[in-house]
């Protein structure tokens, strides 16, 4: 018996064909979520990795990356899928600014394949996306971190909570500030919604991890509101260390 869902997906693929999230070209039916040749171009983060943020380490004798050695972060541990090279940079640009929301299916599929067990072991109660400021949300029409978070939540049968964490400052308006002042301002950019129930174990989802400031400040706000542990998952991570 033919599954009606399969018929629907076939019809959608005929009229609105998926594009490969790596090269941007159309995918033929049966090719999956990305061209096999394109998957091989992506640089997956590997061991040895930073015990805190999950960045790949150049020196296996190290326990932490340069950033995590320099400062303390409020999140408990993090994982990223790919190194933020030219391929994933272009993919995320289209995901964020060219309305390629379907790319999140590929990102989440790989996140669950690689880190599904890691997430389960930590007893995650909710997946929470890093929020966009309201001005950016109105301009873009969606929050890319929320779409990525939603796919992971659905794939792992974990509640998605978009009502907990809020962004009260736009980091775009802070880009011209000197670094120290910008860090202070970003630290004040996140808050939890008044009266929102914050579960103990949270998976914070975002598209890119660089220095970890955003993840740390989000985790700080969540823990201040009652979270016990905050773990981070991102599509890409900027650089080995």
C-alpha cells in the first residue's frame, strides 16, 4: 500500500525541488538531503576535541582549546558538526539570508547521527534556540537557530521551547563598539521570559560557534532562571585550536 505521505513528498519534490545545502544545485529524487560528493567536501569536527566547547584540537595533549583556557564559560559542554570553512560558510549564508530553510533537515540529520547518543545521555529536557532580536526577526522572517533546533527536537522527540530565552539587544547595533564594551553589552543582551518555567537540562542550539560568548551568555541567563545544565550544539565551529 502506498503511503500518502510518500505521495505528498514526491509531489513537493517535483514542484519545489530541494537543493543540495553544499553546492546549491538541485537534488534528484532519491539523492537524499545532499549530494554524496558534496558531503565529502565538508570537514567534520573530530577527536581530539576540547573538553568544553568541542572544537577539534591540533595538539592531542591539550584538554581545552585556546578560548576555553583563557576564560570560563557558563555552558557545560558543546558540540559542532563541521569546521566553519568556505563550504559550510556559504551553506549557512543561504540558510540564513536566502530562505533555504530546508537546509536545516540536513544539518539536523547529521547532528542526530553524530551526537544523538551524546544528547540522550545528558537527559535533555528541552531544546532552546539562541533567539534573534525582534528587528532582525521581522526583517528576515525567521530565526535560523529556531529552525535548526526544531528539527533536532522533532528528530529526538524532545520538546522545543522558544518561549524561554529572549534577546533584548540587537548585536548588529553593537558591532562598532570596542571589544570590551561589546562583550559587556552582549552579556546583557539575553534574558529569560518572566514567569517561564525553565527545565533543568537544556540543549542550546545555534548555527555558528566562534569564541563562545553568545553561548555562554545564553547559558548564564538560563541558569540564573533555574536551569541546572546547559549544553550547546551548532552547525559549525570556527577553527581548530
